[in-house]
C-alpha cells in the first residue's frame, strides 16, 4: 500500500506516534514547523513533514508540553 501525499491531522499525529490533539497541531502550525492547507474545515499536512517533526522530537529540538493545554517548545 502506498502512502498518500497528504494526511489529515489525526493521521499525521498517529503516524508520528503522538496523541491526536488540535492544540498540538495548532502549535505546530503557529511555530511554522509544518506546512498545511485546508480542504473545507480540515487541515491537511504533507507526508514529508511527518519525518521532519518526528526527527525534531527525537533529537530534542522541540518538545510537546502541557500546562492547561498542549503547546510546543522549541529547544534549539
């Protein structure tokens, strides 16, 4: 089975291995860590950004933290 070119937010999070949460995705968009576009009310994310975000999490360049909600911290 081939990988689609773009993923929904839920599929994006599942592929990275993190919980699906709109605040996490919004924080990724606000910090310009992912490219995205909208189809109707859904945000779509390019498959290439999965590896980019996953590598940044694994290398400690970004962190996902909670404090009355989720947010992204840029460490480097």
